C-alpha cells in the first residue's frame, strides 16, 4: 500500500498518509525516498505510526550526509529502524547500515550476523570507519552546505531557463525536472 505525493503540490501529504495508515493498519511504515527534493518530516511519520500501532523505518540512503551534518532533520529518536547506504552523501565505500533503537537492536544483531552475513571485508570496514570519522569534521559540514547551495543554484538556473521543477525547488541535493513539456525523457 504505497503512499504518494499530492498531485498539485508534489509534496508529501501527511494527512492522506495518515488516512491510508488508518485504513490499512500496517505493521510497519517505511518513509524515505530516492527522488524527493524536500524535507521529510520524520516526527509526523512517527505520530502516524504511533496512531496505528506500527513500527517506523526511515530510509535515509540519499540524505544521510545531510542528516549527519544537520541540514536535514534526523529520524533518530523518531524511528525504531533506520536504513542507509554508506556511499552517496556519506562519501564512504559502497555498503549499507541498519540502525535500530535499543529495544530492537539485539534482534537485528542475532538475525543478521552470522546468520545471513559473514566473511567481513576488513578493508571495507576500515574505509567506512574513515568515512564516519570524516563526517565528524567541520569540513564535512561545509561540504554538505555547499551541496545544498549548489543544488539551489542549479534549481534557480533551470527555472530561469523555463524548466519546471518538481515541487518547485529543492531543500537537499536532488533537483527533479519535469520534462513533459520539453518532449524529451
């Protein structure tokens, strides 16, 4: 039962998401996106999940670096589970993470290692450690700030050239262009 954005605003419609959750009564709500250029309100997703007794999983693969640097709200404290990649905006090697609150973390630990994961690659673990260390530095925050600044500049320039942007702009590193009227894909 996927939720979608509002057709007119192209923004997440939290009221419609809440209505859908009330109808479906899911065991888990997954929030996050691979192509959403706006801020995701994790606290609103948490309220919706709590109302229907669902777990909340936030996928921050595309925005993790922005979250770490403080340029996007964090799902920590809102979601029981958080998934992300270690590449993309975190700038690490290809890989992934599943984070969980204290109540559920030990269950994931038992299910994943050694059950379905084994043979750790020490060079990849070391590379992830370097990426995490870099994410703690002021330079990382400056880098993420420039990402947003550049995305907003690109968005503005495209709009000046009469390209229609999905949602009318961007709050992160994603700029989505509606090419329908350009007759190209």
